[in-house]
């Protein structure tokens, strides 16, 4: 029988996952103090740098922290592949920083334009341009990974859902190629548009679908999507 109370406090325990701050701090100290081996430290700084650069929650990406991590990774890199990959990360961060500065400049120009009665809504235009940049950067890669057939995928396989909400709804409201039925549409499925998800299980041949769970928190409910609404990122 599984014990449902904490062995320390004897308070009820549930399935919720909470951050282990003490464990995280211990690992950080082991890495920062160079106690762990070079490969482990290299992987730690590289992974943390990527996470810092990809942070979307307020206040956004920690570009300075990410750059510091990758600079430390570069010092630990020993093979040509490791050096090239780390230098690529640093170049990408410089590009992101330049983009952030463009947005800041747009805000200033917007204020100047309004005071001069110029009538240009630069801030709104740059925000829309940000969405276009994302499409321009990711589309060449995603275009090659768009699923063109229903296939067996292992649980945990990572996929990305199409980011156009209207297109996603259209795909869900009609049977995909060689399917007999549509998966249907639920308003909550809108939150999956453009998100990276993991396959929980393969659907059935009549729908040619997959049951997906979002990687980002809160993951929420699992939903079913047709194969042609997905980009295959990696296999489990």
C-alpha cells in the first residue's frame, strides 16, 4: 500500500510536482565549483543557456545569463563540433539582442512620431513583424518536417502543432487523407496552436490522429489532432 502522507511532516501528499530548490542549488554549486567532470559541466551550462534563452514567461528571455553560460561552455568545449555549436548559440544570442534593441528603438520612434503628428504606428507594426520573423526563421525547417502520412509514433515523441489557429481548426473539422472521420474541434484546442507537444498515444485508423500533451506548463488536458496538423520534431 502506497503511503499518502509525508514521512517528514505526516501531512497529506498528492500527485503535484513542486520545484526542488535545494536540489537545484546543490547541483549548481557542484558545477560552479568545478567539482563535476568537464563533460557534465559543459552539458549543464549549455542546457541552462538554452533554457534561459527560450524563457517566454515574464520578464522574458535572460539573454545576458544565457550568453554567460555559453561563454563558459565555450571554455569547456574540446571537440570541433562542440566549439562550433557553442559559437552558433552565441551568434544566435547576438541576433536576439539586436532584435530586442530594434523593438526598443521602435518604441522611441513611436513616441517621436506621435509628438510630430507623423501618424505612423511603428510599435504595432514591429510587434506584427516579430510574428513574421518567427515564421521566416522556423518555416524552412518545419516545412521539411511536416507530417505527410499517419505512422506509428512512440509515446514521448515530440511534435509541433501548426501555429495558424484558423488552419488548425479547419484541419480538425475534416477527415485527413485516408481517414473515415474527423477528430472534431474544442475551443481549448486553440491553446495548442504553435506549441511543442509530446505524443501520449497513437489514435485509430479511422481518424489517423494522435493524442497530444503540451510540453509547456500548464499542460492542461490532452487532445486529439490529425497527423497533417503536425510537424515531427524528434522520435522518442
